[in-house]
C-alpha cells in the first residue's frame, strides 16, 4: 500500500483520507497493540517499507524492498545478483 502512494500516483485528493487512515492504523494503532499483546515479537508495518510512512518505501538501504524485475519484468533469476548488496 505504501508503495502505491509513493510510486503509483495515488496522491489524488480524494485518497488523502484513506492514506491518513492507513498511516494511523499501520504506524500507530497496530504497533501499540502488538507491543502490548506480544512484546517479544517485532512489528513491521508493510512490505516493502522503510518504516517511515510513505518515504523511500522500496529503498535498497532502508527497511525491506521488493525487486519486481524478475517477476514482472521477466528478467532471469540471476538478475537478483545485480540488486544492491551490503558487503
């Protein structure tokens, strides 16, 4: 969902209420519930996500990312080797 707002032109004014509700629920309400009910397990708001709402959602250096080119771009599996790697 975050990626949709950041990259897929979901910034139409009528979507703002949905974006605000999404941020409130996934970045405030759910983390609080998880912390209270299951403090031994981490919470992650979305995937991909940088853990900062709607900022660098599919970053190779923040949070987690999805490399779509193998599936949707029909690149070979070896294309994963070209994705950023931390050494």
